[in-house]
C-alpha cells in the first residue's frame, strides 16, 4: 500500500520523527502471524499439553519513506501477544517484545539510508542478510526475524562486485534462559550471548565476474571476546554451476580468538540436482573442536552451514561431522520437504545424533502456511524429541 504526500507530522504520531512542513512519500506494509509449537520428549511431555506448548500472535508494521535528496527512512514496530491462549492451551510464547510481558510491542527497526554515487549507507536498527553477513544475520525460523544495531555501507563501483562494510554492535535474537527458549525482541544486547562485548567490524566481497562461479568472502574483526582480547573470523562461500546435471557449493571459515583460546575451523560441501519433479540436496559439514561454536553471533542459535536443519544447530556447530540428505517437491497447493541428518558428535566420544524433518509449506486463505514435524534423536538422551510446528503469515 502506498500513501503519497503524507505529512511528516503524521509519521511522528506513530513514533518515527517530529518534522513539520514537509511532504514525503511513505510506503506502509507489514505482516500478521499466528505461530504454534508443541514438543514431546518423554515422560509427561505429551504433544499439545499446555506445559509443552507455546504460541504467538504477532503484527509487524513497516513504514518506509523517501525523504528526497538520496535520503530514506525505515521504521518497524513489532507487536507480540498470546491471544489469551496461555490460560488454557500454552504455557508461554515463542517471542515477546518486552521482558516479562506476554502482550507487548517494541521498535525493532529504525534506520536512515543515504545514497552517494554508487554507495548506499544504512545506519540504525536493521536486518542483516546471511548472504552478505554469514556470521551475524537475521534468522527467519521464529515468529519474526531478529535485527541489529549496525552501520552498513554497500558499494558497487567495481563491475560484478558488491562490497559491504559494516559495524555491528548489538542484536535482539538471543534465546533466554528464564523462561527457557523465549526470545525477547525488545532486548538488545552484546553479540554472541555476551561473548563479543564490543561489537564486530565486517567486510564482505561478493563477486560474480564468473557467472558460473559466484564467490562471497567475509572478514570479521571481533572485539573483546569472552571479556578478553579481540579476535577475528573469516568465511567463504563458492557456488559452482558448470552446466552439469548437478550444482556444487563449497563453504568454509574459521573463528580465531586472540586470548589463548583455540581457533574453530569449519568447512562444508553440497551437491544439488533434480530427479524429475524432485529437487535433491546432499550436504556435508565438519567443524573441529575449537573454543567457540560456528553459530550466528547475533543470536547464538543457527549456523551458516549447508547442513543446518530445524533443530540440529547445537549438534553440528562444534566438533562434529554431519551429513544431510534433502528432497523437495511440489505437492498440492505447496511444497513438501523431507530431510534427514546424521551427525557424529566428536565432543561426546563420537555419539550419534539424527534428525528427520518433514515440512509442508503452502498457500491458503490468502496466507502462507507452514506445518512441520521434527524427530530428533540423541544417542545420549533417554528419549527422542518430537516437535510439531505450525504458522500462518499474511503479508500486506
């Protein structure tokens, strides 16, 4: 929806700014979400039991304004609630916008953009895509994506090359401990669950000079790791399309703290292709036994690895070897995905972890819906973990 010639005084009424006697073009959009998850992992933890279930109803409003002279403005307000389901059906929510508040709202984006020649600057609270920031990125698995306080510059002066320089200071996607698993989108804090206390500087180069072999390389300067000295991290990704029936992907990198902690090195490879209507992927990753796991520094949750699935991140991100096979095909109104993980966890004397995900994503009633079942089995656990997840999203 587009509203033109909207006074900036009206924008101030929704918390954006207070500027009078000026007209701008403003685009208003957003999404509404209903999200439900229930877990069974032995004992009294039956599916759909209140103590094992969480749910959210959420609304995000986005306002983007062209201020003229190359300036732009972005604003997002996130509303999260429970629809009162905690009274009977669920014990908590997946996300909240304020600590200890089931029904709350928070400003999750506020940034200014400025374009100068072939360089765009974006300053403020914003999302960061994994494709350009593989070790500090916005994740899409929860009700809403996490965001960062960051300063980003994107330059395209070099042909077929995108340069991204950024300073990332804080994020809001960390999983809480009280209650366990709750993400507070209103709480912005240090990166890496407090492990990186003074933020990170990033430089990414994405080159497509060879159309069949696009390359992305990222370097991070990490400040004050675990209350000690600084460190660094590198990550690279290469996609190969040589006109063969299959395509290849290669990735790898290292997290290198300087305060006498051990480096962590990871690598991965994937092969993708089609067998009739079925898209297939075979992926392998290996991570050594360094001090820090290879996970999103903004949340401490997901990894950039090709073998990332719904629930396996804590098993594949450090001292582990993982193989994932995925099949995807159109079924009915949507797409059916089945994927299976086999992980050897070397940190626990080679114990095995396996996971089966069955996911169906489809469109109905004008919305996008997802229904997923996860079976996760850890050799060291007495019972497997079963997860049922459902969400529906309406974008406007």
